[in-house]
C-alpha cells in the first residue's frame, strides 16, 4: 500500500503533521523532491521538531528515504540527524545514490543570481531561500551535477568537480564580476566531500532508491511518499516563474523515487489544504488580504495566530482567503483521492469568513486557474461568504470527533470537499498530532 502526500496550495499547508499522523502505519517515508528549502514542523506531545530535509517520519522511528528527485545538502542533513539524536531520537535516513548534491558554489550562485535579478528587474525576483536549490537542479538538467553516489568514489568525484567548477568560477568572476572563493577550490571540495562520502558509507546511508522501495513493498511494507512545497510552486503546473525547481505534484513521486506511475496511482493521493492561503515570496495571489487597513489587520491577526512565518527563512507569509480555483487545479493535476484540511481553528472567532469561489477575467468567470501567471495576475476573485464559527476547546473537538466541529465550520468544510470532489480524511484543529480530527485513514481505504 502507498499513500502520497501533496501540498494543494503554495506550500506551508501542514503536510508534516499529516505525514506524522498517518506515518504510524507506514514502514518507509520517502521524500521525492526538494531540498533543505522545504521546512516542515512536527509537534508530538508538545515537543516541536523543525525539519528541513529529514523526512517527517523520522519522528515516528520510520525509515526515511531522500529520493533521487531530491537535492541534498549533506551538512544540513547531518546537522538535523545529530540534533534529533541529541533529543533522544534515532533517525534512520537513507539517501538515493542518484540524488544530486548541493555544493557550496550552488549556494553562492543562488544568492548572486537573485541579487542580479533584483538589480535588473524587480518582477524577475522569485524570492528563493538562497539554499542553492535552483542552481543544483540546473546542473542536474545540464549534466554537470554531483550525485550522492559520486561522493563514494574520490576519483569520480574529482572528475566531476574538475568539469563543473571552472564553469562556476567563470560565472562568478566573468559574468557577475565577483571574486570566486573556497566554493570553487577543487582540492578543498574533493577533500570535504570525500569525507562526507566516507561517513555515508560507514553509516550505510546510501541506497539504489527504486530497488530499495520495490523490495520493501514486495515484503509487504507500506510506503508513504512525502512531497515538499505545494502544487502552485510546481515547476510545470505552478505560477511560473515564481516556482521551485522540481515537481511537488503526485507525478513527482514516481520520477523522484524510481517507482512506476502505476504504483503511485493504485495508492491513495491525499491533498493537504490550509483553510486559508499563505505564501512566502513573490508572485500573484488573487485572494490576498491587502487592499485596505481592515484587510491588513485581518491578515496580521491570521498570520500571528497561525504562526505564518517561514520555517526555513523566518519571513512573514502573505495571507489570503482560501482560493478554490487553485484547489480545483491541484485536485486535477495530482488526482486526489482525499484531502486533509488544516488550521481550521485559526479562522475561529473572526467576524467574517470568505473564500474565492471563482475568478473574473475579461468578463468571463473562470472556475480554475489560467495557464499563464500573467493572466492569473489579472484575475479578480469572486468571493463567497460563510457564517463564521466561534472559538471552542479544540482539544476536546479533536477528542470527540467530527460531529463536535462547529456547525458553520462543517458547512465550510463540506463546501471545500464538494468543490474539489473528494472526501475529507482529516481536519487539523491545532499543531499537535493529537489535535487532528481523523475521519479516515488512507492506509485503510
């Protein structure tokens, strides 16, 4: 059995909480794309674990796999593993040998290129985390990348670096007019990353990912595929160019781990939805709360109550009403079999609750997103208002079940489920695993 967890919006939907909830029934949790730009927070018994690379299942003592679709900063990985061990956990993390490695020159170029965009044209700024994600994926596509398997063979590593580094040095010095530093020192890189490869080998951390997962499945084990970020920053199906460099949608689970599309398709694909919208970085956001002082005050209230600050960057997130055309798009692209709706408690006690039901563009009503970001930016939301619901004891609600959810909130949830044409599997009413109302377990469907 497989379950794939996909973000339905712009990231930050609370995927980690659901991976943690249902991960108890998984034997292996595999990340299939992204890198250490993908922050996720897991809360268990009041203990908060902030992770950016280690799969969320590590908190539940599951085998965690970083698939070939990921880009990996080994230093971040080791730091997170060591921190979890200091807190009494013993994470078992395996790396796909085909996964690409984020090198120091990738991080340097990420920041240099973003600054250059800002100087030339503010509209080109994507708002990256500066972690080297994009440049690493660029080298992957350009066949200049360093893969995890290369770290295990010093001679191969040297060959790869002697090919890649001169191009990076030329970019930094000749194109951007800056001075290249240790990030372009081949000897230093060979020494540092050979040592990293030695630790990976000694700890038996690397695997042939597709084969590893196939053998675990043949043994009858359950596998959960964990996506990072969200549908609207998918490089193919998101608001390009304000996107990440990989595919957070369900199709990425196959290519990013080495299992067949039929494996993912025969399993459950669960879309994670935040009950409102948030975004870190640039790009359109038709339902954003920003038009007047009242809307900005409301956005501030939701931001503070929901803790809407980037896990990796700490940047305050932009806030908006739930965008239903976006969710229809997400449900179609990934083929959701169910959804989980998080942060319902954050909207409690408001004087008004609205959603963007559709868009108005050139006199036409649109029920889903236009294909180009430029047209999406011109869309005006057609808002639909719902009766608000009161603050309640959400811990008691989680304990008592779905019928204890305030009636107006249930009407809101029924509407979302109906518009996406999929059932609700869970409702998050707080950050802790115990603060989730579970209607169905996807591993039992």
